C-alpha cells in the first residue's frame, strides 16, 4: 500500500527532470520502470492510481518500444538465418556439382570402353587425372585472383568454366577415324572443367566464412562441405536409373556428363541473382585504398601477401589436405574396382551407390562434430585420421581370412572366402568412409576457410586445396600402379601409415581454435599484427584455460574430452614449432582475451 503515497507518473517524471511536457524524453529503461510502477498502483487502486494523459502517453510509448524491440530481434534473427541459408546454398551447389563431375567418370569410363575400345594405361590415367590437374591450377589461380578483384566475379567465372567443360565432355566425339581418339577430346574438356572445379573450393569457403556470423561459420562451412556427399551419391544414382531403365551406353554416358552441365548452370543462375560481394572483402579493399592515398610509396599489405607468421598454419592445412587426398582419391576414384564390381557398369554403379549412400549421413554428422562443445575443427580431424588408420590396419590383418586377391598385374580380383566375408569387408570399408567424411574430409576444408585473414583467405585456401589435389593426383595415378605390382594389401598398409602420419602432423601444426578465436581474429590481425593473430589461434584456448585456473570466468573449459585435451596440449608444448611465441604478441593476445571475457560478463 506504500504506492498510495507516491506521486503520479507525470509529476514524478517532472520532479526527476527527465520528462513531463517541458522536459526531454525519458530513456526507454526509465519509462519501462515507471510503467511497471503505474501498473502496480492501478492494481491497488487509490487516488495515486489514476492515470493522467502523460501516463497514458508514456505507457503507449513503452508499449511501442517493447514491440519494436521484439520485432527487431525477430526480424534480425530471421534475416540472419535466411542470409546464412542463401550463402550456404550458393556455395554448396558448387561443391555438389564438383563431386558429381569428379565421380561420374568412375562409371562413364566403363561405358566408354564398351563403345570405343579399351583405353591405354596413359589414357585411363589422364582421363581420371585431367580434372584433378585442372583443379590444381584453378585453386591456385582463382584463390589468388579472388583476393584481388573479389569473390563474386571469380565465383561466376568458376561456375561458367565448369559448365563449359561438362557440356563439352557430353558432346565429345572421335576426332579421327580411330574411335579411341574420343578419349583425347574428353581429356581436354575434363581439364577445362577441372580448372572451374578448382576455383569452387577457395571461393565457396571465403564466401561462406565472410558471409555468416563467426559463431556459426564452422557449421556453415561444414554444411557447404556436406554437399559433396550428395554429389558423390548422385553420380552413381544417375547411372543406376539410366541403365536400369534400359538406356543405351551411348546415351547414359552423355547424359551423365550433361547432368553436370545442368547443375553448373543452376549454380551460375543462382549466384548471378543472389550473390553479393562480402562486406569483409569490401572493408579490406577500402583499407587498401586508404593506404595508397595516405602513402603511395609505402609497401602495401596487398592481396595474397603472405607474411612469415602464417607459414606454419599454411603448412598445417596444406600437408594435412595433401595426405588426406592421397588416401581419399586413391580409393574413391577406384571404388568400383575395390569392391570387385568392375566387370558390369550397372553392378559397379550399384556398388558405388550403396557405399556412398551408407556414408552420406557422415557428411552431415560433421556439421555436429565441428561444434566447439563437441569435438571442434582440429580434434574432428584427429579423430577421423585415427579411425581411418585403425580400419586400414584391420583390413591388412584380415587379408586372407576375410578377403583376398587372386590373379596378378591388371587382372587382380577381390575374392571373399566365406559367405559373410563380403559384408564384413563392406562394413569395414564403409566405416572408414564415415571417419573420412565426418573427420578430415570436412575439417581440411573448414579450417583454412576460417583461420586466415580476409586479405589472404582465398590465396591460402587455394594453396591448401591445391596441395590436396596434388595428393589426389598422386593417389589416383599411384593406387592402380601399386595394386598391380604388390596387391591391395600393401595399398591398405600404406594408407594406414599415411593416415597415422597425418594424425600426428595435425597435432603439431593445426591450431585447436574455437569460434571465439574466429570472432577475435579480425580485430587482433588488424591491431596486433599477423604474429598476434597466429598466437591467438594456437594459444588462445590455452590462455583461456590459464585465466580460468586463475579464477576468471572463461566460459566452457574444453572442446573435447579431457584426455584428448591434455594429450594434445602436452604434445603441442613439447613438439609443435608454435609452442614458442614472442612475449609482446602473447601479452597482447592475453589482454584481448581478458577484455573480451570482462565485456562478456558485463
């Protein structure tokens, strides 16, 4: 009942000097407090409970303010979600098309040999590898050019090249009286297509990382990468449908390549309508212009300019991607051969489809694993490489009991001594694909898309991706040669060694950063320099842990289980070349993290 003795809302505002008819408008927080007080008075009744015209006006204003706040929050969240979905779709359709085009050759080459005769070893290798060689060039060139002229223009050019290459492949014909000369034309067109495919990797990563909020950039990049799983499944699915419906081999292979052109065309139209230049790149361009105007003779922090501080992070992303693609493409491009279904095109397509369909959920599992509170980027890669290594070791051990090879040279064939053996082998091989897709397959794409500054993001992601495609060339050419010489068992053993080395190097060279470090990266790189930015990525989580132990609230302490965190920290501190940093850079990063924690508590 104490409210009966309080002044009315209008008189209270006048006495406080913050309102009334002659005063300045009260701030929204004060208005809200007064409205609550007036509402309480009205509930209890009494003389003071009567509401004046000013009170009604204040109540209406507060209601409008509250409604506007709610509308802004709701609209802002919806717009941000819609924008993130558009960015993901625009980038993801490119990678979907790329993996479709890469994998369509698995079945198409079987159809081509039925129609145009057997390929020579050189023709088969080049038909498989031409797109990979083109991709290496495209990743280097498009990544660097994107840091000069922007993401949108280069993204459109990349899609156009892919469209031209796929369409040319579908329309290929023998260029001489020798029917086998069609392979030469296909090699040329697939090289052109590969150059366009190569550009998709750095451009899709840069466009996604710069187009969404840092809190969701890792999951958005993982979602873009997951479109590769859809592309890998669509390629054999199309041949299963065409051949199952009785289409001729001639029609089937042409439609297979033609479908890639259709997907590229859809991506080109979608990008031309929806794609805008990223704000981060426009900000970098504006800063470059200011530098030129302020001091034309000074050395400019230009596009693609890579300081020595970024060499170790670049080595970590490039080497990991190289080793991963040696295994992934070495097995993936010859999956029909491995599964023993290379005699009949329909059987080969069905076998590849079955494996890719089973492994498809793993691509989407990576979207969950990449979260900071699950595994995170670096540890997803470590777990993936470890799981692949274990499966390859099991396959080596079970040779002879579960599976074995017969014949020699190019005539080697897989045999299964027991009725259940094929399914055991298929389960092991598919489990390896699950570790592959949800681990290093996803993380080798995501990490270089996040850790490098905007001014060099396209270049560094392009270098990392190109290193991977060089590994793909090594795997696609070396796998069949090694299998002919020594058998599939030695190939599996080599893959176990390669994945083990990749796991160890990931511990040493790849930063175990989180979304928080991604959010601070732009500020630290701009104000503290490249060395401070690198220290933030590698030591930021450790600094947070130290602040936590010192009694400051640092939020969640871990991104993985404690044993993995302790193991990785010990290995990092004893062996990683990034364990030592200059004191000024580390002190600067510590102050930035401490200030950020203080602000978050406020």
